[in-house]
C-alpha cells in the first residue's frame, strides 16, 4: 500500500489598508473558524449559527452532527467592495459573487468567503456548501440529485433571535418559477450523475437543481414520515440499489405515482411570487448552544492575517497577487506559523517541493501544539511529497508524518482525518499495525460515511493476517454505489483470493523445481480506452497542471498540436482512469511534479469529461 528571511521591516511592505486599519479577529469553534474585522460579538453569533446548523442537520441526517475532520474556515468581509480582491477572476475581472466556497476534499481545509452586508444572500451559499461538507462524513453514498437537493433545502436555514428555534425548508421562488416552465421526467432526474450534461451544462443545470430541490422538499415536507423515508432511501442506495429502485422501496410507491404527486406538490402554491404552499420545518432546540460554543476572540497578528488573506487569493488562482503577499508575510521575524504554512503551499504550487518540505519542517518545529500545523505537515508529507526522490521514503518520511499526525491527534482526538491519516502513516512505517488499526477504527466511528476509511481498515486487517475479517468488511463495499470504492474493494478481494489459492498440483505428480519467473513483456499491451461519445474528441499529451478555483477546474495539457487549457466544473465531475504503473498516481490540484502521460476527452462544449492516465513508458 503506497499510497524569514531577515528583515522585520518587511512588515511595512505588506501592511495593506484592510489589515492596517482594523485588525482581524478569529472566533474558533469546534467545526468552524470565523475570521473578520467586525466585532467579536458579530463573529461569535455567526459561528454559533453555523455550529447550530450542523446540529439541526444532524437531527434529520444521522451522523451529520459529528465533529468535522478539519474545521472549515469562514472569512467575512464588510461588503462586496472589501471582498472584491478575493473573488475568483472571470476573463480577467473579479466575479460578482455574494459569497463562495473553495471546498476541498473532506480531509482538507475548506474556505468559505462571504460578504456581511449581503449576508442573507451569502448565508444561503454558506449553508448550501456546508451541507455538502457535512454529508461527506456522515453518509457513505449520496446520489447527485439528493446531494444538491439537500444542500438547497438546508440553504434556507434561519435561527430565531432566541437561539432556540431553527427553520429549514423555506420555499425558493426561483426554483418554483423554473419548474412551472419546465419539468423533466423523474426517471431522467434520478439517472443524472456527475458526468451528465444536465449536471454540467449551465443552460440545463437550473431545472436539475430546481427539481432536485423540489423532490427533496416533497420527501421531507410533503408526506408523512419524511425523515424515515429519507433514511430508508439512503440505506437502500448504499447497499447498491440505484436511485429509482431505492426511492420506490423507501416510499412504497411506483415511480410514476411519485412523479404525479411531485408535479402536484410543485403546482400547488397559489402565490407563485412568494411560493406559498410549501411546508417549511421548524425545529425546537434544547439549548441555545446545543452545539459547541466558539472560543473567546483572538486578534490575529498582522503577518498571520496577511498570510491567510493571501492564501484565499492563491486558492482562486490570483497567484501573482498572492505570491508577493505570502513571501512578505513569511519574511517577518519571528516567523508566523500560518505564514510558513501558506509559503509551503505556494512552493508546492511552484513545483519547488524541496523548499516546501524545508518550510513545513520549520513550521512544525515552531508550532508543536498547533493542530493545523501538525496535521497539514503530516498530510503533505504523505500526499504531496511521498515520491520525492531523496531516499527518505517510505521509512523516514512516513515516520515523520506519523509523528506529526500523532501530535495532531493528541491536540484534537476527535479529528477523523488526523486519526485516519495517522493510521495510514503507521501502516506505512511497518511494525505499527495495531496502532494503525486502532486509529482507523476511531476515525470510522467519528465519520461513518467515509467508506475509504473502511477500505483502509480492511487492508490493515489483511496485513495483520485476519483475512476473514477483511473479507467481511470488503464484501458490502464491493457492492457500494461509489464506483471507486466498489472497484478497489473488488481488487482487494481478488488479491485475497489469489493469496489464498495454492497452485494446483495433480495428486501423485512428482515434485518439479520452479522454473525461473519470466519477465512480463507489456510492449504490445492494448489498453481499453474510454470510447468518445457523440460530439466528444480525445487528445493525447502530457498533463502539466490541474488548476482549481471557485469557478471550476482547468487541465493544462501539452500535446503535439501545442498547449491547451481545458475547463471542468469540478474535479469530481471528471471521469478519471489509471492504467498500469500510473494506478498509484495522486490526483490533486496544482502543477504536476512530473508531467503525466494522459488521454483527455473533451465534450462538445470544450469541457473535460474524462482523463485517462497512461503508464510512464506508454507510446501511442
């Protein structure tokens, strides 16, 4: 399994007005860190609302109220003008957004950026994206329509002034208006996946989002026992039933009957402008701070604030602006751990991996008690720098990662991500399988929806010789709705079968010495590539970079015809396949340490629909 400089005067060079005029304050909750230049009370109120939101979602979706593996960072700006330098660029100009989420994998820090003056609009974006983040840890598999439907349903969350009542599921008039003009068959809606044109083409997404929201609203608020129905659906879907079959079993009604009732539910409101007639849900909370109360306010040092703001720019591909600010912030003496962390990310993006490693090591030594520093140091060692050719992998680098992650776990023993990655690092170092298994089991208890953690646990069981238990864990995963999980589970089961099968020797046959093993000649292997569909074309070349921003993803590829930069809405909307020795390749945002040989399939609109990684010695 292989998976400061010197001048304190530099402070003056980066003290921009936004930082110099008013300091930035942090309110740290268990699951969110809220940053802003507003009063601590304002920031605390928003932090409490977001923590309460997690609690409310957990009332309806089991496990969604579990602690997040890594806290989400929320940055609040006074107004749209103040937020403008941190917005993604579209055709060289800042996008006009009330807010956005730069949401990474569940084990990475996600950043939400919002305008306080437009917070009614911004909050719907915050809660939509936060729903996605919480569902990732809570539920093993969620179909696309329900994932977006729940996010829209919960995006209307409001908390009463007394802090003890929450309302969800308010009507969204723009969705009702869309559905009065267009309505697709339920069978088509349920069949949509992340590669479907209806999910990816802007002109067709509005009806998909609207109808997904309406179906979710109908299931939760338009019929009795909505929460139980939703729970049954998710169990059926996780066990391998497709959306249509799972929905029929959960409701006890044929699909055509469900569609007829849904159409009636959408057409029922009498006042289209207000979309009255939809049943919102009010939940009474047992305590004003039923979730964890945020900590006291902390004023950020100027280099810390500057590094954090510059990192937002780095995330949304405003690299030139970010670079100047990051390098200035990191030059202050004594160094701020956050500035060093952000500098390391910049160096990784610049393909200066060895410098990034040195910066990370310094940051880890300067902040031994900071969770984010220790966690990101260990995670980066494992995910970003594992193939650095200096003879330190896997033993030394895995050991350094294990030790950093052990410190992170000690600081935050409820972080599923830190526990799982500690388990992985402990497994890689060898001789620590019992610790690896214990940590992975704890991670699963905290994040029951993370099927990749269960896969890791099964691999550890197999390495410890408990193949029966490994098979028991893998059998349901092999039927999971998540194709990647199911495929990996089947591979592991096949490996266990091969290891258990002795060579067939006819009874009474004389013993024959084993012949020398022949070297497998792969020079004439034919790879079964994905067939281009109508309107698609395939390009062969070298993948140079995967640039990720709030507005989407861009694949930069060098081909015989020149360099191309092709977009995709999100990384998980692209069909990814790896052949041969590329199967262990890490797919992450940023420049590639070494260019990968790939086939890129482009849709009729020029967006990337599939990337196939080929072996290093592949010749087309």
